[in-house]
């Protein structure tokens, strides 16, 4: 009997993060769609009543909702085996986690929803597969797909931005491919928390839907190999000379990673700045936001400019919940390490990520993110 049940599906972006963790950690699990009677009657009430993937049930019947919380749980249990210890690597691992889980929704959703000729039949099949097996299954799937098309626009992928989204993505593929040509994972021979964040958009959407998969296979073979590797229990690093399975020694950060972060900063930094402004303005106006109130997915639209193009995207507090972990790790470093990390973030155009904060903290209660 398998001990762990992961409620998720292959096409769900966020399911990809803990799935890859469980595989790499060698933890036996089974993946089930969140449509069973057991899920509804037993798991959902323990998940704060919030339906969502991923949600995980342990062998003891404990339930953890949210990909970051699932990984935290197993990292705590294992002695943090996927968390590098050296300062620069620690910070970058956390930063890639935010960027992967929250910063690449626009290209992920664009390449899923705006290429119906290539993707539609595939998506219909999968959306129907995750609906309960009732006669209305097809209609339910159609409705869910409509909601996701709207979400795609809400993340800023609209006709006026398509060209920019595609240009940035083509550049990103190039940087990722260059990095994974020299290293099996972000920080060397072993995946880190940041790899698990990054696999979220790069498996369920960009590494699996027909349109972006074909782009990846034709333009970024090494990136495609990383996507495969992240979902396999064995090292799968045949093309590399170094097969030690360790992070790079002496807190090394390869140049290819700096180039990659510079590219990611192009929209991640202005979007994060605009989202912080938007959410903080909203927080200022909430005189009666009681501690323990559940954090909504979005609280307004952030507007920002990238290369002369205006983007409007949902301002999501959760981005700052993850970003605070980067900032907390930084604060815990000694002065010398702080200086080294600041220098690195400056070189990557990412120095602002240490200062962009919400005026109110987010915590967790009853498996939900709540305002503290
Ligand atoms: N913060 C969550 C986000 C999970 C999430 O948004 N999952 C999507 C599917 S990929 C979902 O279930 N959305 C429905 C909802 O959240 O109500 C995580 O990192 O696990």
C-alpha cells in the first residue's frame, strides 16, 4: 500500500511542484484526482474547505494543502535535503521558487490558451478527465476551461501583449537551455527548492501542452531534458561529465544562472513592484480586515510597463508570501554573506526583491493563507 496520496493532475501547474519533490525524495505516493468521495468527505474539510490542487494526505491521514507547505513538511522531516546551505545558493533557491510558482503564469497560460489549433483537443480531453464522471461532465469541463481562459487574460496575456510575451519567452528558452547545457539542475548536480518551483510552469503547461512542448523540443533540448529529469527518480544525467549529485562547491553561481536571472527580472521585478503597490494600497483601505481572514487569490490589477508595453495583471498576495522567505533567509545571513548576496542580486537586476514587501504579513491557519 502506498503511504502518500497526492491530489493533483498532470495538467495542473501547481501539482508539478510537489510531485517532482516526492519523486526526487524517493517517497512513494499515488496521484489521484480530487473528485473522489473520500476527497470530498474526508480530505476537503481538513484542507480548510478550499478545493485545490495540489493537496496531499499523509499515511497518518494528515492533510496539507498548498505546494509550498507540502514541500516544507517533507523538508522538515528529512533535514532539508533539497535546501542548499551556502548563502548565495540558499537565496537563489528561494528566489527561483517564487519566480517559478508565481512569476511565469503569463507565458504558461498564454501558450496553453491562445493556441487552440494546436492545444484545444488535448485540453478538452484533460479537463473532462478531471471532472466527476457524471452526464454533465463535458459542460463542466467547458465551464472550467472558460474560467481558465479568463484567468489567462487576468495574468496579462491579451492580444496587445502577445508579441512581448512570446519575445520574452523565446529569450527565456535560450537562457534556460544554455544553463541546462552545463548543469543538470539550477545549482549543480542536485535539485533545490528553486528547481521544484520552476518545474511548476515548465511541466504541466510549457513542457506538456502541444504548442509549447513543440517549441521546447525544437528550441531548447537541454531544458526539455531538465523537465524529464525533474520527474524521474534516477539521476538521468548521462550527458554530463560531473555526476556527483551535489550542489556546486564553494557557493559557486554559474554565469549562465546570472544571465537567466537577468532575463527573468525583465518582467518579474516591475510586476512585483506594481503588485506590492496595488496590494499595499488595498491593505490601507481595509479597516476591518480581522487577523485570520483568508487571503484572496488577487486583490486588484497591477499595471506596469515592460519594454514600452503596458501590462495589467492580477496582484496576488501569495507572491509576497513566498518572497518573504527570500527576505527572511537574507536577514538571517551574517554581514559578509549579505554583501555577497546583494552584489549577486545587483548583477542579476534582482536587487529590489529584497525590499518589495507587503505592509501586512501572511501566515497559515487551518491549511489556508491568512492575514496575520
Ligand atoms: N498556492 C497554491 C496554488 C494552487 C492552485 O492554484 N492550484 C490550481 C490548480 S493548478 C487550483 O486548484 N485552483 C483552484 C483554486 O485554487 O481554487 C499552491 O502553490 O499549491
